[in-house]
């Protein structure tokens, strides 16, 4: 007859049987995985996220400087230069009207002098416009698909059109039968000043708002 173990004794032996301890690999492996994850996160932040944020901040800072420089240019340097062009156009026009009142040599000398003054005024205006165009392009380059920037770009195009309209009023005796009238000169100058004021107003609004950003694909799709 087989002997059977007392159930109580069997339960006691089972309770005191030691549980095998986890191996060294089982204990170290989770630690290694956690360390690698932490290292990967640190590398991501240090070498991708931080430089990306710093680059964006530097671009936005340069953009704000360009906006401010353009605003100062249009506010302080632009008016006297445009005024010089308008005065030159008026003066050349008056000289043209006095052609019959002066002798030929006197009129030719006066006309040549005033044409030279107007040429210098035009050169100053063209040099200024190059600065305006350069700064305007930099302002637009930050976020060309942003709605506020697109509106500013439209104002810049209108400015260039008005600039061309004023410059084309220069009287050339060899090409034009008549000099531009005072009304034409004033109308062209006032139209240029009006769009200039609109640009300065837009620049002021940009400076008191966060730097513009291009809309994301999701936002563009939702807007459409």
C-alpha cells in the first residue's frame, strides 16, 4: 500500500519553498531600456527641437527688425525724397511753359539745370525704392502664405505701380509735346502718399501682433 502525504504537511512544504529570484538580465534589461528612451528624448530635444526653436526665434527677431526698418524708411526718409521729385517735376513744367518768354540760350540753360536737379531727385528716389523693395521682400519671406503678409504684398505692388506713375511724368521735350500739368503731378504724388500711409499702418499692426506664420495644412483645409 502506497503511503500518502498528509495534506497539511504538503501545504506547509509548499509555503516554505523559496521562489526563484529574477536573473541579473531580467533586472538590468528594463533599466537599460529606460535609459535608452531617456537618452533618445534628450538627444531629440538637444539636437533637433532646441535648434529649430532657436532658428525660428532668430528669424522672427530679424523679421521684426526689417519691419521696423521699413517703417522708419517710409515715415522719415520717404516724404522729403518724394517731395523733391514733385518739386522737380513742377519746376521743369514751369520752365517748359516759359519757353516763349525767355531767349533760346537762357531758356536752354535754365531747362538743362532743372532737368539735372530732377535727375538727381529721381536717382535718390530710385535708390530709396531699392531699399524699400529689399526690405519688403524680407518682410514677406517670413510667412508668404499668411493672409496678413499677402495683404502687405498687395500693398507693395500698388506702391510700385504708383511709383512708376509718378516717375513717368517727367517731361522729355524730344518725346512729349507738353509737360505734365500741376494737377497730374499732384494727383500722382497724392496717390503714392496714400498707399505709403497704408503700408506704414500695416507695418504698425504687424509690430503689435505675434510674428505671422504660414497656416498649416489642417488650418488651410478647414478654412477652405
